[in-house]
C-alpha cells in the first residue's frame, strides 16, 4: 500500500479536495502537484497483474481517477492548471471540501499496514469505532464477510469507499461512544461477537 504525500506550509484555511484526473494518471498528476508545493494523497493497494510470461504485483490506486489534494480555495486556478487535473469535485460549479475525518481514516488505514482494497460505498450497516490498535479512533461501517470482519471507510462526496480487515476485539458500536455506556467497552465486544461471530 502506498500513498503519494507531501506536506506543504500549514494553513488553517487549507482543506482537502478531490480532483478528477486523466485515466491512469493519478500518481503522475500527484507528482506535478507535489512539485508545486501542494499536499497530495493517492492511496494505493497491491494487485496482481498477469502477463503472458509472468505475474507481477503492482500498486493500484484505491480511488481510480481521483487525487486528493489539500489547498486553499484561492489556489484553485494553480491546481486546475496542473497537467492531468480535469476538475475539482464539487456541487453547482463550486469546489466541495472533503471531511477531514474521512481523509484521516484513510491515512490511518494506510499507516496501519493492514490489508485494504476498494469497496462499494455503503449507507446501511452498523457504524463502529476502532478502540485499539493502529486504527484507534477511526469510524466506519462494519461488515461481516466469509473471510472475517471488514471496516468500510467511505468518502461521501465521491460515493467511494475502502475496506480494511479488523478483529472483533478492536471495535465498538458507535452508539456506545455517544451514550452513557461508552465507559463499558467490554459490553461492546460481547455485542459485536454475538452479532458477527
């Protein structure tokens, strides 16, 4: 799993935006933005590609056709003039900033070194919070698959998501964190194991 990132000068008005880019030009476009001093994120995951004589593992973008970029709105012309950038995702012609929590969740999943891959964006399902481990504090949708439990982290604006493997001991239903039972994580573990085990 790889990501292309660069830290630019911090600014309280800089926000994360999603940029649509030319097909299979995510990392090349990110490098061009990096060169301009902008912070970018291109989360990737390993996939196997078969050629006639061999199989090779390559890094494939989790959000194909998109680059995440952090900048101030006054810099949008400089961003749009970058080779490979088609547009800034938004509504009614106005750029729409992403939630910091969504980008933070993806970054935490990448840094965790746990296995992850693209997933369909979901609205239904149990909302959970990771209690311990490298993803502590990340929230998402819990899924039960034959191979085990998955935490789905969505980017609402793009209607895209990624899934990461998790253990039952790591998670608690989100409603417990919002209610008076938040101080009793043991109950949350038992509840998840009953419903997902």
